[in-house]
C-alpha cells in the first residue's frame, strides 16, 4: 500500500523563505513573504505560525554563532516596518477604552507587543504601545492619562520577572485590569503571586482574551 502523502505546510514554507531572505539581507523579500502569508493564511496565523517562528529561529542561529547580529537586526527591522504599515492601514477604532501595551522596566524586546497591537487595531480596538523598558512611573502616568480598559506587561527573561511584577501591581492598584505574558511567567510556579491574567503565547489567543475581558474593550 502506498504511503499517504501529507499536504504541504504553507506556514513552514513561508518561514523557510523568510529565513533565506534574512540570510541574504533582503528586507523587501521578508516583507513580501509576510504579505503573501497573510493572503494564504490570515493575519493572526501569519504572526503566530510564520513571523515569530522565523524570528525565534534567527535568534537561535545568532546565539549559536551562525548568524551576524546585523542580519538578525535587519530582519527584525523589516518585520517592524511591515507591522507599522499594517497599523497605518487598520480601521478606525471605536470609542472603547484603550489597551496599554508595555514591556517591563528591564525588558527591551517589543516586537511581540507591536504585533499584538496590530491585531487589536484590526479589530477596531484602540491601543497604545509604550515600548521597551517602561518604568513604573511612566506606566502609572500613562494609566492616569489614558484611562485604559486594560494594561498588558510583557517580560521575556526570568531575571526581569520581579520588576515586571511590580509594574503589574502598580497598574492594578490604579483600578485597571492587568494582563501579562512572556517567558518570565512561563510556568505556573513563576505566575504565583502575580496579579492579573496570564496571556497565552499565541497572539490570536491573547487578542481574543483582551477583547473579551470586558464590555469597555469589545469592538463595536
């Protein structure tokens, strides 16, 4: 009996193309492949199954010494430019309370927050990305100024977990819903005594959780 053939995995094919483009330092090709992936998959699936798997693989190659830091940065900036273009094309937001997205005070990788913001904006949700290394003072000032429906704090390194948790506590003390994500909170043990709601690693799941967290966040 002939072995069954498995259907090709379009996401894996796009990842391979993006990795090849990154090695060739071809930013235009990186963006073109991401556009194609959105057309074949969906925007959320492109981010979860193409963009971030490719970025993680580039990071592993860099850590192993198989990739120059400039190659990794070029690919990251190509992805960031692609996200910025999508953000500009997003529909007009509703009058719902905004979502504030921030890295912990010691965390500098904000690409995931930028991607989540694009998904939220495409659901007509207002949001503001505060960016990397957001101090507690900056965060609480933004909460008071924007009166958000939710605050999301991301921290990727366990060594930064304490300061990120302090940010969550400061925002929660102001009466706002708080959510958190990232490797610093990657196990139930690491989430003990952390205020708020843990978001899944899937950006699509995180977006759904935020949109469904309260009437003030729901689009429409």
